[in-house]
């Protein structure tokens, strides 16, 4: 037979372990949610980087056209 004091200690230990495992599961779930959120944010970053690249190329095209037009205007006698 287990003395009552030891029974109380074992019960307390069991409760602490149960709480610890519960917290572990909560943290594991939170980690998975954060990982999923991080993946979404990474996908957004990739899309934004592609947009930025597109706009940069488009800007260069516009700049080139303006330079060409200005060059053409320089040749016009006023």
C-alpha cells in the first residue's frame, strides 16, 4: 500500500504532467498555425516581388520611350 502522503505527491505530479502535456499540445497547435501563416506571408511576398519586378520593367520601358521621344524632339528645328 502507498501511504497517503505519497498518494498526494503522485496525484500532484500526475496533475502537473497533465497540465504540461496540455500546454505542449496548445503550443504545438499554435506553432502549426504560425507556420501556416508564415507560408501565406511568404506567398504574398513572392507575389509582391513579381509585381515590383513587372512595374520596374514597365517603368524602364516608359523611360526608354520618353527618352526616344525627347531625342526626336531635339532634332526638330523650332
